[in-house]
C-alpha cells in the first residue's frame, strides 16, 4: 500500500513501474507465444530505439524553445535599446548575465514589462510629435498653397523622437504660427485698405475680396493667407489706388472748373454748399480723401452733370454778358450820339454762340474791342459834343425866347415873373453868342473830319449838315423877322394915319384887362410848358372836400382879398394857396425829365415825337423848310390861343369869380401822363416829389376815419384812441364855445 | 440791426441786420439816438423805456412806468426824460437805473423835448398845455416847473431848433414859440394840410419845419413870414398806393432829418421809409418795406445809422398785426446825399 501510494504520487515511478510490468507482461506473452530469443532481442531493440527517438525529439524541442526565449529576450532588449535611443534616453536596462536572476524565462519576464512601458512612452511621444507635426503641416498648408507645398516631412521620423527634436518642432511650429499671424495681420491690413478704397470708390468690397479669395469675403472662418492671396490683395490695392488717383484727378479737375464757374457767375452760396465737399478736396492728396462714395462713378457723374449744367448756364450767361456788353456799347454810342453796329450783326453773333459755332469769349472780346474803340472815338468827340450840347440848349432857349417875346403880357408882374425875366435876359445873351458858337462848332467839326477822314455824325446825321440847316433856318427867320418889322412899321403908319383921322391911340395892352390877362397867360404858360412833355389828360375832379371843414382863417382872408377871394370861397380848401404855387412848381419839375428825355432818346420814342420837340432832326420831305421845332411851337401857340379863346368864350357871359376858378383848376389839374409812379422797389434814382394836388379819384384814407371824425365833432389821434383818452366834458364845452 | 430778432438780411448794399434780445413787448411810441453816442432810447406802450447800444447791439437799461410811455428824449448820454400816459414827466438816470418824477400834467403827456439852448425840458400834453421844466431843480415838482402855456388844442407833436419851438396840436393848429419868450407864440399858424397833424420836425438849418398829416402828405414850411419866404413853401404827397384805380393814402407818422445833409426820411403806415431832398424836391431813396407801420425814425448823430421803429400805430384800432421791431440800418451816403440837379432850371 505504501509503495502504491508512492507510485501513485510519482508518475515517473508509476511509468517505470508500468514499463517493468509491461515488460514482464511482454515476457509472459513471448513465453507463451514461444518467441525466439532473437526475435525477442530485435523487438526489445526496436522498443529501445523508439524510446530514444521520442527522447531525442523532446530534447530538440526543448532546445528550440530555449533558443526562442533567448531570441525573444535579445529582441526585447534590442527594441528597448532602440526605443531608448530614439527617445534620447539612457537605456534603463543593461543586462548583466552574471547578475541575471536565473532562468531565461525569468529574464524575459522582467524585460517585457519594461519594454511595454517604453513602448507606451514612445507611443505617447510619437503622438506628441504627430500632434505638433500636424499643426505645422496645417499651418504650412495654409501658408503655402497646395501646389507649392512639398510633402517632404509628411511622416514623423521614428528614429528621433527625442525631446530636443520635439522642442525643435515646437519652435518651428511657433515660428510658423507667428508667420501665420503676421500674414493674417497683413491680409487684414490689406483688406482694410481695400475696404476704404472700395468705400471711397463706391465699389462692393465683398465682391472685390471674393475675387481674390472666397475665404476673405466671409466674416467668419479662417482667411486664406497664402502668398498668392497676399500678392493678389496687394495687386488689387495697387489697381484700385491707381483708379482712385485717376478719379481723384478727375474730381479735382471738375472741382476746379466748378470753382471757376461759381466765381464767374457769382453762384449763390446755398447752391455752392451742396458741392462744398467736392471743392474742399480740390487740393487734397490721395490719402486725405476718405469720405465714402467720394470717388464713386455715380458721384463723379453727378459732379460732372453739375459742371456741365454750370457750363450750360455759363454759355447762357455768356450770351447775357455779351448782350450786356452790347447794351453798354449802345449806351456809349447813345451818349456820344454815334450809331452802333447794326442789331442784326449782334443777333447773328448770338445765334452763332447758341449753336456753339463761335466761342462766346471771342465774341465778348470783339465787343470789348469795339467798346474800347468807341470809347476812344467818344473821347475825341467829347469836345465837339459838349459844344453841340451847348448849341442845342442855346437853341432851345432861343425857341423859348422867341415864344416869350411873342407873349404880349410878358411884362405883367406876377409871382415868379422876375425869374422869367432873368431867364429871358440870359437867353438873349446866349442867342447873341449863337452864330459864333455855330461857326466855332463848324470849324471844329471840319478840322475833326479832316483829321480823321470820316464824317462827324450826330445820331447818324452829319453834324455839318445839321449846322448848315440851322444856319439856313436862322437866315430865314431873320428875313421873316425883318418882314414883320416892316409890317409893324406899316401898321404903325396906318395907326398914325387913323390917329390923325380919329384922334385916339388905342394901346394894344388895353385889349385885355390887366389882372385877368395876367392870370390867364400864367395858366397858359404853364400849360404850354406842360404839353412839351406829352399829351395832357384832363379829367374832371370831383369835389371830395367835406363842407364842414370850411374854416378860412385870417391868412387866407388876407390873401383872398388880394387875389382870388372867390376861388377860396368856392373851394374852401385850406391849402389852396400853397397848392397853387406848389402845383406850378410841381409841373415845372415834372416837365424837366420829359424835356431831357426828348433830347436823349430821339430814336427811341417816335410815337411821342408828334407832341415832343425833336431838335434838329432831319427835315422830312413833306415838311416845309421850317424845322420841326418851330412847327410844334406854332402848333402850341395855336393851341394856346384856342385855349384862351375857349376860356374867354366860357367866361364872357359869366361873372369874374368862376372864370378865375376854371383857371385855377387848370393849374391844379394832375398831369396824368407825367406823374412818375413811386417804384415799389428801393432805388437810388431820385424821383420828383408829387407836389401836384389831389388826384382825380378820391383817395382812400388808410386808417384815418374822416367821416367818423366829422360825426364825432372831436378828432382824436391814433394814440388817443389807443389810450382810450376822451376829452372831459368841460373841455368839450369850452371848445364848442370857442 | 433788427433789435429783438436774430434774423440776418443778405440784401447787399442796404445795410446790416443783426439782433439783440429784449425788444419792447408792445407798440413803440418813439425812438431817438443820443447826440453823443450810438445809444438808442426807445419808449413803448409796454410802459417801458429802454436804452440800447446800437453799435454793440446791447440792451443797456430799462425803466418801467405806471402807464404807456408816449415819448422819450436824451438829456445827455447818461440821462434822459420820458413822457408817460400816466400824466407824469420823468427823468431817467441810466447809470444808476434811477428815475424821478419831474412833474405831472392833467392828462397823458404826448411829447417831450430837451432844449440844449435853455437847458429846459419841454412837454406837450393832451391837457392842452405845454410845460417847461428845469431838470436841475429836480427836488420837487414845484421847483422844477418853469411855466405852463395853454395851447388851443391837445398837443400832438413838438420840435425844437435853436431857440425855436414848433408845437403841433389837434385841430391843425401850429404854434411857433421863441424859447426866450414863452409868454405867447411868436407865430400862430394853421397847418397847410387839411388833415390831422401827425408829426412836426424842424429843419436842421433852423429856417422852417416839415409837417406830416394822416393823409399821406408832408408840408414844407418856412418861419420867414415875408412873402418871399412863404413863396418857398410847398407840400407833397407820399406814402400812397394806387390800387384798382383808387389811391390808398397812409398816415405819415414820422419825419427825421439827416444831421449832415439836411435831407429827411419819412415813415408811414404803409411800412415804407422814404428819403427826400427838400431843396431839390426829389425823392432820393425808398427802403424796402418794413413789416408794419413805421412809427418812429431817428438818424444817429453822424447820420450813419437810421433807427426805424416798425410798429403798428393803431391806425385801424385793435387788430392783429406784425410783431413790433426796431431796425437799425447803416445808411449809405447815396441814400441821403442830395443830388445836384441834373438839369439847370432857369426858373428857380
């Protein structure tokens, strides 16, 4: 049992036992079978050999296994070493064979975890590398476009995973990152520049940028920062800057012409204000123009349109200017009594300007040239013209004197008679000097004509012929006067004869009563003077005067006694006297401009010539040898006589008072055609005062209430009304008593 | 300058318009330039007298009265006088803002003048009297009153030149006094114009006076009573408008003589100011229309400025009207200088 238990415990012992028993069994079998010993030996050898074979195989196997383990250890060690070297680390494990812990398996067991550990670390390191590398790659790919990018360092170099290398990579990454940010900054800068350019030029920034690179237009996301993009951006900037410069030049040119035009045409400030932003940039440099759309095509077109509008305006203004200059020329001609170039030439010139065939400036220049020429000629004519003026005024005075001499009542004393006498005296002196004046004028004119080889014309008529005519006329008049004198002498003889017959000598003065005659002639004289200015409209004047106002005072009574009591009684007007004298004065004043006018504007007012004296105009063929002036004077005289006649006709059956009234009325009548209306606009042209009496239509009193006043009996001023001031009863009574 | 309005006028040659604060809040009764500076004294229906510096465009002082102020005048540059509807005559001292009552009338005081010749203040009132005051004896009304002179009617306008005083009253009376003998008028006249007198102003040369009426007319009168002297007088129409064949005639509220040229400006209810040359009987200039009636006019001492009170004068009673304003304009010589006659007139 004991051995059995031993056997059972040790399999080898068991196997040995089993082998012995099996051999025994075999011996028994063999005995039974009767095998020969040879056979038995052969079989036992075979068995032995078989056993050996099995052992040999096992040893080989074990041997192979050992070798394998050894190799594994060596490999692991080699790998470990490689990893360590790659990671730039001192090998952790150096095998010391004598120190080896024992079996190969144990050795392997210790080395494997180390390897594992190192492998893990290497993997980590590699990942780190990869990460950095990836970043580098990414940035590289961003910076360099794919085409120029060479994938040289695509893979991580497994042999060098040292920290130093990692650091190196990190440095590279940093520098790349810096470059990237630099580039980004540059791109953004470019984009900013481009944006401001686009703003000023009025272009779509997004579109411009998209053309360079689509990524730039997006507000989010990374921007392309490749060399290509930067170059393109720079190129775009360059391009638009050039455009900007061009446009700026254009705008500044426009602004310059605009300023010139404004200046030329005095364009109102309000109108200028709209383009102030244009003109203020006239001297700005490129970078100073930053206002959005300042250089956009639309804006430039807008400014261009304004400039062309101004140009057009200028063209029309030029015509205006030309016309103005033309009228200036005419004015000078008129003043110097020369005949300007014909109107049609001017119209042709203007038409030419309008059609654009001629530069208005050149026309203007021509006119200015003409003006200068005319001015020069005017200067040479001045002396003669002054003499002509003097001659003409002398002639006028001569005419007046003639007329005055014909007035038989001229020596009757009346108000202002001394002045008329003085005038007559002056006129006589002037007339005496006339022939000498004419002669001097003629010789002067002749000298002038000889010097210049042209005729001296006065309003288109040769002055010499005018003078000649005048001389002839004068001679005729002289003869006429002589004839009259003879006739008078004859008459005197007849009267003397009659006196001899009847013994009485009727004085021509006694034909009319002194006072009455004087007044009438006075009225007539003023009428005559009046009618020189134009036809007189005589409208009956309604009596607008409140009868209650009739309060003649002492002064009036005194005057009335002396002169025209009845007039005052019939027309209880407080300012009658003043008005009478004022009226006459007013007529004088009113008459003056008209007279002057007839001198200056002979050509202008043909219509008025019927009534107006037209001095020294050519004698029309239908006229007799007498000048217009005398004709008109005669005409006037006829009229005057008629007036006198009618007055006498009317007055004869009536009493004296009404006669005087009508005469006074005559004087106070408003000469409608001569009244110079007050211009509503302020003017520096002085205007004659309206000293004439109340106009034909009853005036409307503004604010004053004359009717009310009469009703109330007491007048109040505006201030009294406003202050509510009422005269106390006592005052009223005393006033009424007074 | 338009006092009270910051409106600028771009009308080129006609003068400058600027503005100051605080114009009178009611109608302007009169305004006068000082004889020593460009100070402007303005009396108003808003019961105030205001002193402006026209060149600096400043309100210098203000005095409030018990009633509307109908007239004011300067004493010297530092004091003045006012005539009020509360019957008082006051003396105003600008520097101290002090005022004292010189005396009283029995009715509103319409006009006031200070005579440099006599050193007296002369007031005219609707109580039909003229009073002379001595402002130096301003201790009490009894001591300052020099004399009271009865007038035929309520006094409407006064004007002084040298020792001559012209008093225009209701009823178209005109009395001419010699200040040295006020016991009775030197001349008693009736207005040459047949309607109520609005304003009377003496010629600066002392030979006569201009008188305007409510019926758009001004009479030019002469003191010289000789026939030759009176022959010179005349009247002329002005401040009229022809509308639909009818003449609208406006009252002529104000006359102001130019201190240097002797030409004069008239202001009417038509809102126009005309400048006339009385010797040559010419109108020299018409200023563009003012917003409402021209109530008062005054040339500055050198005639370079013209103050115009554009203020409704109640000619049509209480009715809505344009705001009252004071315009101070610079005067161009061409507007006021007499023009020699263009043509020698042998009859004058």
